[in-house]
C-alpha cells in the first residue's frame, strides 16, 4: 500500500503556496518598478536640493501663474462636464429610445482619440485660419492660443468621465423609486434632488474626482492649443515641460510633485469611497 | 418601423436632458472631429495619401503601433496576473497595491514622462544599472516601451478584476472533483471565462498607447525614423503651421482609432453571445 499518495491539506481550488507567493512577489515587484519607483522619483528629484529650493521654485511668478491658470481651467471645465454627465446619464437611463448604444459610443469617443488629435481638431475648428475662428478673432475673441481653447481641449479629453461613472449605477438602480416619488406628487427637480442624487452621489463624486485629476494634468491636447505663452497660456503640465527642457530640474519636479500630490489625494479618496461603498453594499445585502 | 424613436415615459426632464446631452456632445466632441474630417475631405484621399506616404510618417506610424502592441501584450499578461493576485490572495499591503494600479490614470502624463526619464536616463537609478550591463533604455525604443507600459497598466487589471470576483467557486470545485489538476483548471476553466474582459482591456490599453504623447516624448529622444512617435509628428507639423499635413496624419490616426473602437465593440458583442453577459 505504499503507492497511496500522502494526504495534502490544500484545498483543491487553491494554488500551491509556492505558486501563490511567487505570483504575489511578481505583482509587488512589477508595481514597485513600474508605479512606485516613478512616484518616488518625482518627490526625490523635487527635493534634490532641499525643500527650501523646491518651495522657492513654486513661489516663482510663472509657476504661480501656471497654478492659477490650471485651477481656473478645472473650475470651468469640471462643473460643465459634471452637468453634462448628469444630463446624459439621466437621458440614457430614464428613457428608452433608438440609437442608445450609438450615443454611448459617441460619448466614449474621446477616450479613443489621441489627445494630440483632439487638440488638432480644436485648432482646425477655431484656429485663426478657420471660418468660425477667423470671425471670432475679428470680434476680439480668440479661442486658440487663449483660455477658451484650453478649456475646450480639456473638456474634450475629460468628456466621458462623469457620464461613464453614473450610467452603470443608474441602470442598476432602475426607475421604480423615481416613479414612486412622481406618483406621490413630487416635482421633477424634487425627485432628482431627494431621490436620484442621494443614490448616485458617490459615483458622481468619483467621476468628478477623476475628471478633475485629468483636467489639471492634461498635456497632449493642451500642448497643441495653448501656444505655450509663459505666464498666460502655460498650464502646470506645460510649464513642467518648459522648465524641464531648460534643465531647471528642481523647478520642473516641484510643480510635478504638486500634481503628483493631487493624484495621490484622488486615489486616497477613491479608495475611501470604495471601502465605504463596500460597507453600504454589504449592509444592503443583509437580510 | 413599428418602434417609436423615443418611448413615452412618465419621468420628466426628457427635453432638458436630451438638449444638454446632444448640444454639449455636438459642440465639444462632434463638431471639432467634424472639422478635422471636413479638412480631410477638402483635399481628398489622394491628398492624404501623398502626405502620409512618406518614409518619416510611415516610420512614426509603424513605431507607434509596434511598440503599443508590445506594451499592450505585456500589460495583458501582467494585468491578468495582477488581477488574480489582488482578487484571490490576501496579504499585507494588498489594498495599497490595489490603489496603486490606478496611479497611471491619476498621474498627469507629463509628470510620468519626466519621472520615467529621471529613472531610466543613463544617470538615473535604473538607467545606471542598465548602463553597467551595456544596455541603454531612455532615448531608445525601450524607453518608449516602458512609458507605454506605464500608461496602459490599469486597463486589463480593471476590466478583469470584476469578472474574477464573480466566478463561482462551484465551477472550480467541479473541475477539481472531476480530477483536473489546478493548472488544468486555471488553463481550461478559468482562463476562457476571463478572455473577453482581458481582450477588452487589451484593446483599451492598445488604443491608449497609440495616441499617447505626454509620457513618451520626454523619454523617447524623438529622433526621426528611430524614436519619433506619430502624435509627435502632428505636433511638429502644427508648430510649423503646416495644418494640411497635420490634419492628414491626424485623420490617419483617427481612422485607426475608429477601427479599434469597432474591434472593442465586436469583442463585446461576441463575448455577450458566448457567455451571456459582460
């Protein structure tokens, strides 16, 4: 009876511990090299000459102008895209109409278009050589190489973010609650504020966070339309590029560190939202 | 024509939500893309072909696609591994790892670009290591590959993770009961279930990599015919106010993007038919 194999105490639906730990190590190592190392590099390079030098480079006039411009762009484009996202999600999930899948594809389109091509589209439409752009410039409202063009380019690349987060959540929630509220005599706005909004607030917040992170960090599309005028149309990412190309490493990485901090805050909030949502989900599944 | 265009609904806000949606979609996305297509139509397929059919343009397009494909393939394998580890295994630091997967989405591309260059340049931490081994990474095609891997990293993991979470243990138990080894179960039971999601993630990573600009230009070196990517070529043409050439290359890239979008949709239709849901 010596050919009976020794009993193994591993479940049949698990990998051997050696395999498991090899895979975990590969995952940790891969993320350490690919993701954590660049993140650490940003802060290490920013602080290469001490924190005083980093802070001093941020107090520079052009850096301050870039920060102000980036905040202005986000303050305009994020609320507009949030409004669009809510309207689009309401239209798509509360009504039945032909061509819905096509409409969703069109909304997702900016994700498949290169940011540089997006910028190019804006230049061709509103540039001084175009029909509309020429007229607008004659009226004294230049779009390209000015704030409106940068806002348009930013809105193009961040266009789907909020709608994309809201649509699946609102599909899952269905229409019954809204219909009940309407039956009880609530007005449309009241239904939205007191029934729909509380249900979608976390998805909305998450979509706005992602949209904001991308709006402040957009480079390719903005590089094409901004004209890169120092102190006027140079956003934070554009200023980072200019400083880097002038070998002002500490200044470039200090601005980069600010944007990296924004990314970290975004991810932290996202993780917090997920933990919170997991709790809410578990609570709603409880009998 | 039995179906009405829009069904009647008791829910209010149809006009308002449809108006905002279609107006903003047209103004922000469709009209600008239309302007590009119109520009292309104005000098025809012949004109576009003459601009695109130059050695430098072909080299850039070929480089962008080849390296994007390699990067997306790397991300397909590593993304599957990462998704499996994050869903199935419990170990300290798992949540931090899970959050870190999204960093390439949240970190601005220009920031990623200069950070990767600082690491992989000959005087950087990894670059010095590679130099000692006689290997140059930054300012070569390897540098572009690494930047494209970085920007495409989250796609496969994020599309595959929810599918792994939904796999019912009974399926694996049944397979094990019937005498399959763990490796056989993973290969013939689990992997086919993940294929549609993994392919979608792969296509998304590929589409993102082809159009990527910010994270690549710093590390690429941008030598014509060798390390010059297609989006950079558009920027160069625009800086020389050569709008026609920029538009021609832009249309070529746009058509390629549309083709990939179509492929993603076909994959989803195919997988829905095969599995019943996505």
